[in-house]
C-alpha cells in the first residue's frame, strides 16, 4: 500500500511540478487525503526524493542549455542572472529552516507549508495569475537593454518564485507568467523558469537531505522513478502549453481543484493543524 501511495504521489509530483498547477499544493492536499484513505502520512524525506526525480528531469531536458553556461566559455552574466533570480526564495527558505527557532519552524511547517487550507487558497490564487498572464500581457512593457534583459527584471521573476514557496502557488506558473507579463520571449521564459527550478529544487533537497536516511527504500524508489518519468512528460507539456497560449485552461483547472478541495476539507476536516 505504501508503494502504491508513493507511485501516485510520484505521478502527481512529476506532472504538477512543471505544468502550472502547483506540485506542492497537490502533494499537500493528496497527502492529506491519501494519508487518510491508504493509511500512513507523507514525510519530508519522501517529498525530497519525489522532487529529486523532477530535478533530474530538468538536467536531462535542458542538458544542452546547462552545458552552454560553462562550455566553451563560462557565461558569467547568465550565472549572475540565475543567482539574482534564485536569491529571494533562498533567503526565505534558509531563514525558515536555519535561522528560526525549532518551535517557530515547526509551526510554519504545520500551519502554512503543509496546510491543506493554504494549499486550496493557493490553487485559486494560481488560477488568477494564469488568467492575468494571458489576458493582460499587453498592459506590460518590454524592458531590455542592448545586451538583453535588465537584471532587476530577473529579480522580479525571483520574487514570484519566492511567493511560490506557499503551497498551491505554482512555481513554474508564477515564474513563467511573470516573465510573460514582462513580455519576455516565450522560450526564454520557460528556460529561465526551469533553470531557476534546478537551483531551487536542488537547494531544497540539500537542506532536507539528512531526512532521506529515515525512509523505507522500496516506496522511495517507486516514487522517485514515477516522478522522473512523469516530470519528463510534464516538461514536454509545459513547452507546448506556453507556445500555444493555453495557460488559461490550467487556470480553470486550478480554480476548480482549489474550490473542490475546500469543499472536501469542510466536509472532512484535516487531521492535522488548520
């Protein structure tokens, strides 16, 4: 039963990490439901391994772009942009994990980062962001220098990623939509989002890596493989979605999913903290 649960969560992680529907929101909501229906609870270690599958998928799909950053010449500007874009989320994440007292960290983890209620509201907020990105893009101006995009604009996309620490707020959706609203080229918006994801997912995994020793290997491997395979599918899907300008349909989905989950938890309140 634990293997089945791990596979289900791996499939959900893989598809929702890259499609603009929030993997964290789905994992929190389904983790609560599956924990109740299948027995047992999700764990930080399991989440780390699921995200590791997604991290490896980014390496596979964007291997040529990653290689170009260092070969044949080290691209300092690109690394500086990725650093600036990743800084806001890194500051918030490290503050929560390393600087706050254990009691405060546990409260934030239980009542915010793992809260089904926050995840439901986050999905609804993601729907609004996706709608805004497609419907109101013409209101934004394209800011570029002769050498490319302003550094401060990359920081704005980084702030969008920072907000996506909240469950239900899609990281890929927030970063791609922010880049699109700043009128970046679609392919560049997707590429930046997932190179940022490589750093964000990898960094979060390193912070929580010590937890992996506390997990049953069979479900862990099953979940990791499911996450890897479906992450590759999700990456192919998001490229097509952005190019064809179909983000609004994922907004419809996240709105329905958020409202449906809210109704479910009103009828069957979560076991843990609100």
